[in-house]
């Protein structure tokens, strides 16, 4: 029986003027060959709201500083289960949308785990996500992002 560690997180869909979303490429330290792309964000600190956590994580991981209020309401939420570094997590996470005309990513705020497990970043279009054989999380990101960008219904 798998024992899950509960975790709350906030993630950011950082989208540029060309409707591309920023993703980081990472790997699991316990499974270094398991490479994947993921959105900026991470676990909430005690007492932190999802918007506060999303703004903090965005600043730490990209150098972009936004006030929590600038993120608005989450565009979707979900619960996921996954292993990372030998621990199984059940994570409740909320996704926020932040639009920028462009942004030069600054990863100087990465912590030790991020420095060891994040291998790069790039901006992706919905079409590129749909066409790629690369693994990314959440696995329905292309569809959800497409709906967010076109305003065509709930995510």
C-alpha cells in the first residue's frame, strides 16, 4: 500500500505575447532518466495562500515579481499523486495565469533541489505541446492551456 505525503501547491501558467507558456525541464533525483517538463510553482509555505505561494515561487524560479493580487483567481485546480526523490505525494494544486509581453528567465532563486533537478527551460506553444513526444505535467496541459487562452470554457 502506498503511503502519500499530503502537499498543497500553486503553479503558474506564465504566458508571453506569442501565447507560449514557460516550462522547466526536470528530472526526479531518484529516477534521473525520468525527464519531464513542468510549469513554475511549488509547495505552499505554512499559512501561505495559493496566490501568495504562486507569486513567491514565480519570483524564486523565474525572477518575475508579481503581487499575489495580480494573479487573479486560479484558472483550474486538481489533485495529483506522484513520486519525487523516493517520496509519494498527494498534491492539491491550483494554477494561475500570468501574462507578460516577454521575460528573460532568471533562475538565481533556485534552491538546492531545483539546481540539482532542473535542467533547462523553454517557451512552448499549444501546438508544440500537442506535437511533442516529450513528457510534460500535467499531461492534459495542452488542452487546458488552449481553453484558458481562448476563453472557451472551464478547465
